[in-house]
């Protein structure tokens, strides 16, 4: 069994297509098929069921892929550890990020990191929080910027801080007018029981947090519209279509002509915990550790500047 055969098998399993796998591996398709046949003959089992339209893993193939992935991960971690021991400053970190949260935090973090570690390459993967957890658990992302709670049990995390959750309402909403005339009168979540809500689509972690907070307040949110983009949601709120809950970082980003009114909620003020997550037992390279440390330092600076009220 050769190391390259493990790589070939994993690529075929990922693409479920010999042509695409061969193209990504930069080898001819006949050579790929030949290497797989050689491996199957050596193992005495069929790894893939092939027909004219599909390529599917057999039971033996699924088991092989699971173990092959662990071997590949172990080899990559060994390379990283040896690189660290040799005290090379070069390296690569694959960072997963929720698109909107990342768009507000990473422009502060990445320049600071590149200034301190100019030879370390950062590759950014943007996806929903649920998909990021899967990518991090599978080792495709070294680290991911997420918020608690995490669904994937195989992940560990380092806390970055608490981010307050604000209420966004239309400018002429009765709660906006009340806050204008009676700023000392707090707004409770229970007061939103009869409001129309605009929320993120399924798969976004903040959608779940919104529902959890409403349920803790004793009601199910009346959802009238959903979007995959929280900036769009804020614009729709501004035009009077409903209300929403917004992370404080994002509530401060006034990029659109359609700007809702952001109001603080009463004690206990709802918040979310931002974390950097990584797979349990995964060796964190010095480059990855340096990125986490830089992120924490930037968050501390933001706190001292008053950009965040709770950290």
C-alpha cells in the first residue's frame, strides 16, 4: 500500500467521479483507475461500486476512507510539528469564518497577524456555522471563528469574549420612539411577543440563538421573512417589515442607507460567546497558536476602545 494510493482513494470518495478526481490530482484518469485497481487487489476488497453514472463507496470502502483520512491527518500534523521544532516562521493556517461576523472582525485581525508573521499564509473559508463545524471536525479547517453553543462534539474551543445582542427596529417603531423619550425605560424580550420577526435562514448559528432567546422569554417568534444575509435583514427592518436581534458588532456597522434603530435590551442582557474552535486532539501548529493569540489581542484592543460593551 502506497501513500499516494490513500490520497487517490480519498479524492475519488470526495468527488464520486474518476474524471474530476484525476483532474484535481493532476494525473491521467487511466493511471488513477489502475492505481485503485492495484490497491483493491492488494486489499482483497472492492472499495467502490462503479457504473456508468455514479461511483459509490462500498462498506469496506467507507471503512478504508475513514482510516485513510486519519492517516493523512496524522502525517500533516507530524509535518507541522516538525516544522515548529525546526523553528521555521513559515506556515499555513486554514481559518473558517462566519461571513458577516468575519467581515467585521477579520479586517482588524488579519493585518495585525500579517504584520507580525509576514511569512505565514492564511487561507480563509467562509460558510455557515453548521458547515464550519463539520469542516473543522474533518480537519479541512485548522480553526474556525464560531459562537457557542457548538453542535459538533469533537470540537474544542478557546473563548474570545462575550458580544452583546441588541434589538433592531424600524425608525418609527413604538419601541424606538419610547426609547427616544424614555431612554431609562428598559426593553424586555417579552415585549416582542407580538412582533413580526425577520431572521436568518436555517444552518446559521445566530438563527438558533434568536429562537432560543425568544423561547426563554416565553414565546415563539412570529417569523415573516428569512434571509441568508444579516445585512439584508437589517435593511428590511429599517423599511418597517419587522424587528430582529443583532450581534452588537454587526449592529454598529452602518453601511446601508436603510439603517434600523438599535436598542439595548434589559437585564439580563442577552449575549453570545465568540470562540475559536478546533478539532479535539488536533496538533495546533505554532502558526495556528499565533493566530489565536493575535485574535485575542485584537479583541482586547477593541474592548479597551469601547467597540464592545462586554468582553
